[in-house]
C-alpha cells in the first residue's frame, strides 16, 4: 500500500499492548509495596521497568519500520496526532491531580487544622504551638527538623536548562522543515543533552535534600508532595530525553523529511509539555 492510497492502514495483530500492560502491573505493584516497606517490591518494580523498556523498544521499532516502509498514509498520520494529543492531555490530568493535592493540603487542610474555617480550635487537639502555616511545623520529635528547598541554586539552574532546551528543540524543528540537517542534528543533540543534565542535577538536589536538609519523602505533607511532584516530573524528563536521543539517531540515519516527520513532532510536543509543567512546578513548589 502506498502512502498516497486513501484506504486506511489496519495494523496486524500485535502482542506488545498486553506486554506493556503486564509491565505496568508489575511496576504499580512493585512501587506500592516498596513504598509500604516490602523490600521485594523494589525488585518487582525493576522487573516491571524492564518489561516496559522491552515493550517500547519492540513496539516502537515495529512502528518505525512500518513508517519507513511507506505503509502509513494521511489518515494514519491524523490518528497518530490525535493519539498523541490525548496522551499529553492524560499527562496534564496526571499532574493536575498532584497539583490539586498540593493546593488542598495548603489552602484547605492546614487552615482547617488551625481552626480558621470550622469555628473550632482544632489545633488544640494536635500539639502545643501548632500553627497553620506552610510547611506545617510539626514537632521535631515526630517528623524531625527539616529545611525547605529554596528556589535558587540548582532549581533555578534547572529552570534555565529546561527553558533553553525548549528553544533548542524549536530551532531543530525549524531546521528540519528547512532541510538544514546539520543544524537539526546539532540542536537536537543539545536538547537531549540538556535533558540528561537536568536529571543529573535533580539527583544532586535530592542528595542535598536528604543529607543536608533532612528533607525526605516521609517528611510530612511537604516532603511527600515535593518529592512526588518533582520526582514524577524528573521521570518524564528522563523519558523525554531518551525519546529525543532515539529521534536523534533516526535523524543521523536520514529519517524524516520536511513534510513527513510526525515522530519528531510528537516528541517535541511532549518536551514542550514537560517544560511547561516544570515552570508551574517551580512557581508553586519552590517559590510559594
């Protein structure tokens, strides 16, 4: 079937969806049990990650081969775009849930515990000296003394890195449309390198939080929301950087043309989404 054919391409039967579902099941069970103190959960989680990675390599390889073989027409391209749109929308809702948890804790739960909205001195049922401020000032003997993560230093550097990477991926996209392969290759490489640098610096930030600030995932609602939001975002940056690296390898091999490059566009959309989420995260988690 040629690309110009108006008939819709129906993919052959594939085992990759069920493989991915099994990997996600192991990942979910592993993470949940590990966070609840079961050491075996860590290994179950790693097994789930391994299955998902194998699924992505196999499934994406199949799609790339079909695309390069000219099996996809305009209708398939449209369905890919719709699928990517709804995928990113689901990711937006994912982060909205965590931002919503942060908002609820800060603007509703804490004032309620302080007796500001229920006409009752709820704080008297907690401990002496409780104040309804963020982060909550629980007694040191319960949660331990900790310091919050400020907006300057590594967080500010990482913000500059991600904003710069959004510029480099845009330059690479325009270079692809203009047929300037050298500029495309260079700026695309800069983009995924900036992504990996971001992840490395976030790891350094986490070490600093644990060792110097005593800020941990178990440090009350502040610690849990901080690490859940920044951690999941870091995971998305890692995935995005890996996808950018794969797209770069495809560019080096001569894939994509100025009028047929949705694989590149999809990853660029995802990367811009990651950048926008970080801007919101930086403001609401680090600044406010």
